[in-house]
């Protein structure tokens, strides 16, 4: 019985690893494309990121279609925050919900539809995104570590957060790096000159 249980645990572990994105596959891409992010958190090794959440990416659930006038308005006022893949058939936008809450939207440009990839409240924020190819997207940001809040200085610590979206495998994997931390949120290039409403 112990052997069967051990075999099941090994299989479950290998299935989970096969299901989730392997971050080491994108090690050079992250280091080359998110240098400011790496420096901000003083990240020494991407192995410090651990899987926080893995789930299926069902792009037919919770899909909203833009009405023609909404689509044109959205393009006119928010296109600076669209990050397109090379084919320009998909884009991501994380400039939504104002200055505290953030919805990260995956936009199907051809169908003029969007799917909410994730939602962040005040303790977390995605700040930059790059497409590895037409199907794989990496987003980076930060998370406030409330466990390390200092009541005297009224300051928190912040750790890195990274998401890999794979449209071919239909997965979304979120990683946290609680080992490397910073004294402030990371602010990405798109948001440095952002004036909040």
C-alpha cells in the first residue's frame, strides 16, 4: 500500500510540473527583457520564484465583446497600454480600474473581445509585459508583503510576482518570489509617467 501511495504522489508531482510552465525555460528572456524589474527586487536567481497558482485558461468563459463604439473609444484612449504579440491578433492591457484595483485583460483583437486574466487589489500590481512569441506572454509585477509591515516606519516590504500565459497550452501560471524583496512597489516603463484619475 505504501508503494502505491508513493507512486501516486510521484505521478501527481510530475503531472503538476508538466501542467505548469517551467520558468527556467524563460530564464534568459526574463533577464534580457525585464532588467529594471530584476534590479529593483535584487533578484539573484529565478529559481527563487515558486509556483503560486496554475490554472486552465479557458478563453471561451467570461468573455466580453466590445460594442463598436466601445471598441473605438477603448482604442482611442487606452491603446498606449496595449502590448501586442507580433501578429497583432492578441494584446494585453493592465491599465484598467484606476489607481488601486487592476484587471489584466487579454484582448482578442480580431474578435474585439476580452478575457480577464487576473485581478489585483491594492496589495498587488502587474507593471510590464512582453510576448515571448505569438502564444506566450510574460507579465511582471509586485506584491505587498503584509507579514513584513513595520508599524514604526509604517512601511511594508514588496516581493516579485510573475505570470506566464500560454495560449497554445491554455495555461496561466503565477509565480511569487518571497526570497528577494524591495522597499517599494516596482513601477514599469508604461506607468512611470501615468497620471491617475
